[in-house]
């Protein structure tokens, strides 16, 4: 029985190349399914924040829905309801509410 176990042991050189290929494949898969989509989403969010203009309907990260009343350097004034205005940072705006999410 010991003889059959020793015969089935893989050769030293071929096993290392297989492991390198396996780890390389795992890293490549993680890049395409996790890292790359996250980078794409960050670019889209940054572009959206830079393009905010007066009249856009937006939602803040806190859940406030409002219309952009004015845009200054890093702040946005939102009109919430009947003239009630709130000033928030541009980074606190999460999405454009006027665009309906596609299903």
C-alpha cells in the first residue's frame, strides 16, 4: 500500500507550474469580476457629481429627495419642498432621480 501511494505522488516541477497558473487565473478572475466594475462605477459617479446642474432632481446619501437650486464650488443647495432649501456637499449626492433605473 505504501508503494502505491509513493507512485501516485506528482513530479516536483510540473506541480509548481500548475499552481502558478491556478493562482494567476484566480487573480485575473478577481480583477475582471470585482476590481474593474468597481473602478467603472467610481468613474461614472465622479462624472455625475461634476455634471450636476441647476434643475436636476437628485437623491442624497441620507435619502433626501430634492431639486438642485444652485451649485457652488463643492456645495449644492437643494430645494426640498415649498422653498425649503438645504445646502449639502457634492459628494453627498448619490444619484440622479430624474433618470428612471432600467430593469
